[in-house]
C-alpha cells in the first residue's frame, strides 16, 4: 500500500499572521508566571532591584485572589508607568551586553505578563507626587494621581482570571501558600540587609506567615544572622561556615553536619550572585560533597552562595531565571565539593546536636510513686565509682585491634577532652564517657568503622593498601556474571590490598587481603565488595567505586558488637575519634556519638 502526502488546496492553506500584543503577553505569562509563587518572585525581585530596604507581601487564598507587594524603593515616575507595562521594557539593562547582568530582572516580561492574566494595579511615587495605573486582561487604563508615601505598591487580583484554564492546574490554597513562603524565604536568605514580611489575609483575618528583619554589620555576620532567623537555631548550631575560592569563583554560606540531614531535598538553597536558583549541576555537586558521609536515602541541608564576575555565568537561560549556565562548570563543581569536604573534615568528631535532643526526647521518667527520705530503707546498697568497673576480656578475637593508648595525660584530665573519659561499656558495644559538662555515648562499632575507613583511604592515597598473603588461598564460588564483574576490576582491587584470580567456572581464588584487617572472612569480604559494585554500577566514577569498596572493607575491620573492650582500649578509641576527620558519623551517615549535657540530664530527672 502506497501512502501519499495530503494535498492542501490553495483556499485552505494556513495563514501566517502576527499575534496581537495581548495574545503575546498571555503566551509569555505561561513561561514566566506558572503559579502565584512565580508572581511573588517576580514582584519581590523588582522591589530588590529598586533598592528597597523593606518589602511587605500580602496574599489571600494562596495568592489566587490577591498578591500585594509594597516596598520603599526608588519608585517609578508617572510618565514611565505605562511604559513599564510594555513588553520588553526595562530599566535594568540597555541590551548591549546580556552576559553582564547585575540585577534580578532584565527581560522586561513580568509586569506585562501579570497584567495579561490578572487585574494589576501599580501605584508608585518617584518624586513629589504619586501615580497609579491599572491593567486587566491586557487592557491598560489611564495614569491617574494617587497618594503614596514612597516606593511602589503592586496589587495583583484574580490571577489567571483571563486564562481560566490555568486555574485548574493550581494546587490547594495551602500548597500554593507554602510555595509563596518558600520563595520569600529564599529571597530573604539572599538579601540579609532587607526586611521581609509575608502576611496572609484570607478570610478577612490577617496573620504573619514569615518575618525577617534586616540584619546589620558586615556581610558575613549579616548572612549568619539571616540564616539563623530563616532556617532556625538547630541549623545554625549544626552548620559549618564555608569560605573557598577558585579561578574567580567564591563560595560562602553554610553546610550542615551529615548527621543533621533530611529525608527529602527540601532544605537545599543555592544562590549565584545573590540570585536564588535551582540548578541540577549545583545540586549534583552538593550531593557529591556528602557522598562519602551520608546514606543515599538522606539529603544534606545547606545554603550556598557562589559569587563571580557576571561574565562567567549566563543567567539568560530560562524565562523564570531559575537556571544558570557557567562558563566553567567543572571549576564550580570542584569548588563546591572541595569546599564542603574541607569544612566537614575540619569538624572532626562533631555530631549534630539534634541527635542528643532526640535521645533525650526518647527518654521518659518512670511513673514511680514519690518516696520521701524518711520512708527509704536503710538496707539499700550504695553504689560507688569503685564498684562500677570496666568490663574486661574479649568475647571474640578482633580482626583489627585497637591499640591501648599510652598514659600521656594526667589522671582526670581526659574528662576535659571533647569526648571525655570512658567509664563503662554497655551491651558490649556502647561506650559511656564522662566529660566536664555531661556525658557522651559512643557506638564503638560505627566509630571504629569510620576510623578504619579513613586509614584505608589514607593508605590508598599515599602508597596503596598494604596486603597480606593467605597461607592457603580461599576459593569463593560465584555465578559467571558475578565472577566477571569482580575480575573486571581486579587491578583496582590490588590497590586496595585484595588480590583475586580466576579459578575455573565462576569461582575465584582470594590470595591476598588488606593487612589492616588482620584475620578476616575472605568469602564475606568478597561478597560485600560484590554488593558495593552492584549497588554503584560499573558506570560510576572510579574514585566513587573505590570509596564504596573501601567502606565495605572497613566494616570487616571494625570492632564487632558483642566484643568487650578494656578501659584503655575505649579511651584509645575516643582519642582516635578526636583526631580523625569525619568521625562524627559512620560510613553510612549514622551518628557515632550522642552528647548529653548535665543541664538536660538534670532536667530529665526533675532536678532543675
């Protein structure tokens, strides 16, 4: 059967026509104004560009029926009001260089787009007198005198009334309100010297949803104060300051400890030259920076600011200006990864304070009857420090020994160290340590796993992991596919101290294992390495695959739960944790220690 193209008759040929200005603006609104939060973003950015020091936003019904933005900026002259509502009319650029943008807005699309899909009223005062103009559904009214103290007030009512089909794609009022809050929060973090106030006037009652007063002082102090105000005290207490430079790019901001993480990527704030963005490359770099210290199902919390010459980044990528394109993306990615990893390493053994708060929250006093002193039995035995002895002996021979530390500190002085002095071992795994200000509970297995992992990485970087030959090679039976996967990375495994050879069929022979592990179950080790390869895939970066394998190997060299440790061994583990970077979390991102202050403990027992 032969197919022929349909014939178009001359009288039915499509006619090419120029769309009118109203249709053009409605089409543009589909790109610029996706939802009420998009409109708030555009209007607040205009206020920031106008030099405002105070911006008040009021919404109703999630922004669907009302969005009002009031600022104290430079204002718009009466003669320029109608021009400001024309498409591609802007005071931000002259059009000569689109790669040297210093303002938030520059496309001249926001105001005409909003006027095309809603009822927009702009009242502004740039000199002695104020003026106002209205535009509804793309139809502009006349400029009229209006009373206003200073700055600009923009009222956007009945958003999308001119394009009712768009209303069907909006979410609930609660969801749209939350999106507006998120937009204002992000802009507030980028501009710490400006006061931001967001109110909701739905139902006739006005309530404040968000407020951040302008900070004072230098930029660094102002930024820290704003992040504390916006992201909360917990973030500020568990955030690490960032300050790194590379090839014209400057990274500042804060990144939280790995143990202060979220179950979703909802607290990741990225800014480029003060502009909040959502860029996949930057998000990927943030994820990569935490890859070695956080589980895959957890997400880091961070607020990053990247500053550079405007010519090094293109912000004219998308009408919403939420994406950017760097001239040297590899440099920016490397700066983020190295800057955050350096900060995490400098944090040493620190674990998030919220871990301790969660532990206290899980503790509840027993509902026991109150007993008075005169009712106490005199036969109750008294417990002294001397009666609480360390558990000694070993439940099993360790594969990687913790060498007892030499007594190079005065008795009692260990309590003044960050992780204190070991006092007991609970359930053959948890070390109870006393400090000057409280107590610390350490997961010995998780902590030692991180210590062995860091030692393996250090050996790998300098000379490769030392290997020990097995007297009798151990044969491990695998499927042909699994065997091929392992043998395909055999040369890399040699660098890790693990030497394997094919032994016919799907079997492999293990001839050498990492010396740092001591006596080890070679079969279990091989199966764990295989899991790491299958989990990460063979297409990932080589270093990421090596780190994943080293992490599995380190698990075999760590102290096993159920092994009793002596007092010197426990103290040696604590001292090594204090000296080892990233020891605040295990290889899987779980905390290795929980710190409880005496104040919290006494409050738990009702002593305060």
